[in-house]
């Protein structure tokens, strides 16, 4: 296996594990909201969290640089998925 293949496997695996380990953050945020907020507040907060995620994702489309786009997209999608 040459260096290009090793590097691409390493980058792909690292990306997978970063996303895998950030998913519990969104779920933990939702669990905290469920425990500390009333039902009425929870619905508005979840909607706001989804809206912030959507805005972050849209901002990520227009951001300069691959890393910024990736981070905006990852955290935006995390909030969007968890909230809505």
C-alpha cells in the first residue's frame, strides 16, 4: 500500500470517528433540555436549535476554506438533526 492510500484511509477513518464522537453532544444537549425545560419551552428551544443549525449549514456553504465549511456543516447538521 503506498502513502497516498494510507493517508486517505487515515483521513477517512479520522473523519468518521470525529463525527461519531460529536453525535453524543447533540443528544446530550437535547437530554439536558428535556430535563430542565417545560414542554412548552422544549418545543420552542428545539425549534430554535434546528433553526440555528440550518443557519450554520447555510453559512458553511458560503464560508471560505474547506475546514470552515466542514465545521459549519458538521455542527449545523448536528443541531439541525437534533432540533428538528
